[in-house]
């Protein structure tokens, strides 16, 4: 029962946080606008470097929001400082549409702590208040594109773990330069990551890398 309540509260929070206006982009127009992105994220959004996220197949609504947050400074990514300044909201929507139209290449998971990662992803940790990931991101890690919940399956484990730590930092020290706080007033992801240990973060990130 506790697990059901915890999962329901997370999903309900996600529904509130993601009820934002969304203008669709044009993938064909977006492709040439990604030229400066390819160095880090790959020409089709499949980054070959684990520290840079794979954008291919990511939900258009989620990507558009993240691009806007980076441009406005709401999400701090040092390597992207100033890169998006000249892009309009429509440009960002077009870029998001292009990446959303591509297929992600699954990174693959290692055997280390795989069972622990799956247990957290599917069931959370009731004792510490960590919610299951499936409520917003689906059992297969596909997310919910219309709602703006990101695709996780196949992402680089290193990148996912870094983001979970950034959310955790945001929960405890939101002024820290490494904190991530752009999950809205509901603080959904900060609430999930707040009580996660490093072992749990690394385990669930590894499990996610193999989801498809």
C-alpha cells in the first residue's frame, strides 16, 4: 500500500508540473540548426561520449523545455553557456523535433549491481522515501512524451548518474553551482533523488542504460 501511495503521489505531481504550453517544432527545419550540437551530441543525437547525453528519441516537449531552461539560465550547463542565445523559441522547438525523430542507440548495462538498480527503478526504496521511476518514465524507460516526462532507457549511465546527483544537490543545496533545480515548484526529481545514496544512484543509472 505504501508503494502504491508513493508512486501515485509522484505521478500526480508529474501531471501538475508538466501541464505547460507547448508549440510543436519542424524536424526538417531543425536538422540544419543542430550543426553546432553535433560535436558533443552526435549528428543524429547519439553522443559517443558518456558525459554528454544522448538526445536521439527524446520527447519533443521535454527537449524543448530543457533547451529553453538552458537558454534562460534556469538550467546551468557550463559547456552550453551562450550557445543558444541567438535561437528563437521556434528554433529550439525545431531542434527538439529533429532529435525526437531520431532513434536512440542503447548504451547497455553492466552486470555490476544490476539487480539493485532494477529494484530501485521498479519499486523505489520505501524505507528512505525514494519513489519508483516507472510512474513517470514507464517500465521500459520510454517516458511519456506528451506529458513531458523524459525517455531514460539507453542513456549513458555516467550522464544519468550525474543528473541524479545534481538533483540531489538541488534538494539539499539549491544555490550550489552543480545543483539542478528546473523540475518546478513541485520538486519532483529533487524529491526522488534527495534520499538516494551514491550506490543507489550508480545502480539505477546502470540499469537504465540497458533499458529498451
